[in-house]
């Protein structure tokens, strides 16, 4: 199966996909990562293109302000931290999923985002801040975005439940704890970044001062 076939399967039969993907590609971690990489690249491309083609009245930033690196970060960082936090929490509560399976299958949560974000962005050109096509309020735009994210959340729920063989209650608990874990990782990361940045600036200042006096 190629990546497109796996992606379509994750949409049509998400539960079967979560059973089959780790099983059929058992021991083929590079192939799993390749499929995950393709999905990530498509999601990043969809993010950038959707920002560029969104209707002027509904744009959140000017086209010249769109940075591929920044938008890639908004997708890759949550994916990595979710995978790490989800694996850590699920390991504590005796989940069955392996880290490589969590890492790779979690990218397929983004599959609904790829076509829907592009479609919504295209339709936004027919809308204004107050009204959409035929006078329909732009709540239609918000509703479409809500539907897209609700679908992704459903994929996320099934991802945790099926991969670790949890019941509903434990699935919600693991998701909540994983989200908390993500925020902790981000906080620690930002704290370390700030400390390292200050240390570098201090060393540079000392170097400039010594060079000036010499």
C-alpha cells in the first residue's frame, strides 16, 4: 500500500487502519516513517496554501507574512510533543502501543485537515466578514472549521483507544494527561531556550568587552 491508500483507509475505516498499519508494517520502521513524513509534508503544504488562498476578508495574516518554516513548526512541534507525551502517559497506564506506532499513526490524524483546509480556504473567497454566499452569515466558515477539527479530534480519540486497547474512560484520561504533558514539555522547552539564549548573550558580551579592551 502507498501513502495515499493508507490515508484513504484511515478516513474510511480508521479502526481497521489502526490495527493494520502497525501490523502489516511490523519491523519496517523506515517505511512507517516514510509514510508519516509524506503526510506531514502534505499537511504543511496544505497549511501554507490555505493561508495564501483564504479570502481577503477572512485572512489572519498577509500572504507575504506567511513563512513555511513557521507553519511547519506549528505542525511538527505539536506532533512530536504529542507523540512523546502520549507514549509516556500510556506507558504508565500499561498501554499497548509502541512509540514508533504512536509517532507514525498520529500523523494520519492530520489527513482530514489536508483536503478540508484547502476546500474551506477556497470557499472563503466567496464570503465576507458579515455574509457568505447568498447572504449566508460567515458562521458557515466557522462551522466548516469546527467540523474539520471535530473530525480530527475523533481521529485522535480512536488513535488512542485502538492503539492502546483502552476503554472509553481511560482513553479520555490518557488524552487529557497527554495534553497536560505537552504543555509541560513546551514550558520547559521555552524556559531552557530562554536560559540558553541569555547565556549566549552573556558570553558574547564578555567576548566583545575583552576584544574592545585588547
